[in-house]
């Protein structure tokens, strides 16, 4: 019988990454699972186990014990997403991070999998989110599916160089120290869906479990010309003899934070909606005039270049626990550019699992890394489904934490998966093009054009420099990183062309 981990604890971190080298490193504060529960006493969906790493006995004699840390194979509570964090967000991890996991309820272990050590999706330096003092350095999270066993190793990068000596030469090996406070974060995204989602699912004859864990099924794109926008046909009154006259089960009061997140999309969808439906071009133009009538230029009013609004799954649709994030929303002035990312969380997921995967990323960003909310404004899965990311309204210029130095006046679109060597499906690039054509069109952006953004500081452009960028750029265009992966980055040219065509350019 497997022994249950005795001290699996959650981590309290909450708001965002700090670039300033003067900001102090802050150690994680483990808390009991009860401390993660909302004040109402209701059990929050999902949980986080935070396990400290320790020096391992290395087979490489050139490495000191402190140069290789990890966690021996052990049993843990169920989790589906994993990452490694450390104390100081300004310290880089120069080395290799690997994990192997055991599928829940089996004796089957995976092979070793790499975690992306250079996780460069980050809030801008100097912002409240970046200098909160609650932020940690972190790898990208990895989706591993339902698991109950884990083993981890972190090995410092060795630098071998040859030194000339009087009697020949010698090889000298040095390693950069691993960051202090390395911890493994194991995230259970939970299975709970909002009460209204459960009611809607029951009305539609869909099992609650399917809605909670599986999320939306990929649908073929509907031809706007064939969309039926007429009012629904009235149904005959129900026979009183067959009506259920029993009192409905009392639901807990709606969480104010959930109400705020839903209200931020007012005018696009009904309160509590699990998705924002697609519109055709004519409907989208009408909505543009209604949403931004007083802000449109004369040129936009005469010829509104905007793509049809795509279907977007709301935060309620993917089951966001709004009690995790900071309550307030933060906005920039406009959206001048879109930065495309990949989550580097692996491709071993089914599209029916994406709501759970996003809940895992959300919890990792907030509870483990210390951000105020999930970092991306939107997420796109490999089946082409589009999801609302950071709260504040999909049509509004919400300040994200996705491209260090360039979060202001931009939008971050993250493709769920890893696309360094794997080519993205056509459904992915089409979804990114449709989303960009609509979102940029709200603010007059030309997907094939270029624009200037002022750098907030980063490893590629110093703070204050005005940088000319493609209106649709990859993360690596603003920051020295591999993101969004070589194969996805190669598709951005055709994505720009498609998005411009969808805008009518």
C-alpha cells in the first residue's frame, strides 16, 4: 500500500514578478491546506503541494552536491500539472530540470521529461505586479495528466573550458549555482464547475462531470453567412400535470469576484455565460460602434477594418475560481500589438482536458509564481478553441503579464502546448488569426503593419527605448527567448496575412 505524503502543503504567493535587482528575494511561506480555503469556508476547487528540493548524490564527479538537487521517487496526492519555483525572480536557473511521474492508480512511470527552465512570460518591471514581494522565479509548468507519484532532478549547467599551463593544458569545469529555495509545485486543477454551469449542463442533458473536466468540444467554424440570428421559436406552455413543483435546491450566493469577471464582458454575453458566441462581420461592426463609439477615428467609422468576433470560452466556462486572483482589474490605454506565445506545457493533452489545464496554469501563476492573475489575455488550444485569460473583459485593453517590457498597450495570446519542434495544427494558426483580426480591429490595428511600443525594460531592449515591432509579433521579438517555439514562430507571417484578410484589407 502506498504511503501518503505526510506534509503536502500549499504555497501562498500572489501578485507578480519583480525585475528590479534591488528588490529582496522572498522565501515561500508554506501554509496548511486549510489556509487556502476561501473565507466563506467553502472548499476551493483544486490545490497545490509545495515540496522543497534537496541535494542529490550525483554520478558526475565534477558536480558538487549543491549543483544537483531534486526529490527522490515518492507518493503524493493527485496532481496534473507540475513546475519548479525558487525564491528570487531575478535569478536565472542555468541548468536542466527534469521530472518523471506515475499515472494515478497504476505502477506505470513516465520517462524523464524536461521543464522549460527559462520561463520568460512576465509582468513589466516596476509595476505593482512585478515588485509585490510575493513573486518567485519559476520554470514553465508541465501538464502530466492525473498522477500520484513524482521524481525530480535539477542539474546545474556545467561549463568546461581549457586553460593553458606551463606543462600543457588542463580542463576546468565550473557551474553556476542553482537558485536558492528550489521547490516542486504539484497542482491539482480541481473538477468543480460554477453552480450556474452545473444548472446549464443539467438543462442541456450534459453530465456535470463532462462540463467540469472536459470543457467545450471543438466545433467546426460556422459560416457567418449561414448563421441564424433570428429570435428563438416560442415553445408551447408546459403541461401543469408534468411540471416539477418542488422547491429548487438552494445554491450558495454568487461570489462577488465571479460577478465582476462576468460583468466585465457586459454587452458581449449574458451575465454568467460560459461562452461569448461568434458574430458575423456585420454584427461585429455594429458591436464595434456600440462599444467604442466615442473613441473611433473618422477612418474607423467610415471603414471599420475588423474581423468577425470568434467564439470565446469565458473564465466561467473553463471553471476559474475567481477567489484566487486579485480582485481589481488593471487596464492600459489601447491595444497596438499582439504577442504570440506557447505555454511550453507539453502537447500531451486532449482538447477536452483544456479547461482543467488552464485552471492548472492559472493556479500555478497565482499561487506558485505570485502573479495577480493568469498572465495571458487569451489562450488557444490545439483544436482551435479560444479561451478568455486574464479577467477584465475580452474587448478591453487588460494589462497582462506575458511579455517582459511590452505588456503595456499589447495583448498576449498563448497557444497551449510546446511548439519548438512540433508544427502547430492549422486549427491553431487559424484561431490566432481570427482572434487577432477581431481584437486588433477593435483598436484600428493592421495585422500586416508595424507599430512602436516603448520598452519597459528587459534583456533585449533597455527601458525607455521605442521599438518598432510587427503588430502581430512573437514573444521572442520583444525578449530574448525561444518562445513561442521555432515552429509556431515560422507561421506568424501567414497568420498576419490571414488576419488582415479577415479584417477586409
